[in-house]
C-alpha cells in the first residue's frame, strides 16, 4: 500500500513517496516520519511492512563501501548480507521453502544510480526510473510518458496518478534527491 517513484536525471536521483500507512485493523493513517530518508550519501524509500522499514531506518548500520568497489557489487553482497542479518536479529526475517525474505522493498538512490532491493533480497538497477508498492505500475507509466518534464514534476504527476488509480496510495507526498 504505497507508491515510491524515482527518476535518474543528469547524475542525480530524485525520489518521491506517498505517506499513507494501513494500521493493524486496516485503518488508514498518515505517517509523520514518511517513507523516504537519507543515510550518508544515500536516499532511501520503502514499500512493505512498517516495522521492517523502521528496523532498516533506525537500527541497520550497513558495512562501509570498500574503496574502488562497484556500488552494485557492494549492494548485492556485503550490504544485502548485512541487511538479511539485521532482519534476522530484529525478528522480521521470514522463511518460505528455504528462502529468506522480509516484507520490504527498498529503493536506493546513491551517487547518481538507482536501485531496488526486493523482499527476496534481489538487487536491481534502473537507468531511467523505477517504482515500488501498489502504485508502481501507474507511477512508472506516468514517468515513461513524461520524459520531457523536469524530474520533480514527473514525480509529482506519477504520485498523483498513483493516488487516483492505485489502492492504498495517498498524499501528502514527500520528495528527496541526491546531491
């Protein structure tokens, strides 16, 4: 029940998100902490379980990037391994047919590159744009159709469309971009 959208433009990553969360008894609330945050040079967004996201935001310390190491290689190995261990320690790691997973998709903008880490800990990189959550398909369609607009305007339109057409997406919307 989320829409996270991000755009890569001129060496920067721009990210936007809705702020709706669904409560234990299917109540709908606006989260004051939002679904986007910064961690060092990274901007991150989450879709999935709020507890899993809070664990990553407030309790996860990623290992340092080794000088000269490719960012995607780092994310696929040391970062994901440490993330899985943190979920295990927090009690948010699940197992299904011998596979580990967590109810969380992370979107990461870092040094002009855009990645997602799926609930199965698979890392994907995107050249132009990406989305996550129930509003992903709508947001990505709008991002595709608005390539001629400025990044923040593209995100605004994508999130507004997701709010209109996807279940569980509501403003206000928040935005972050890399430096």
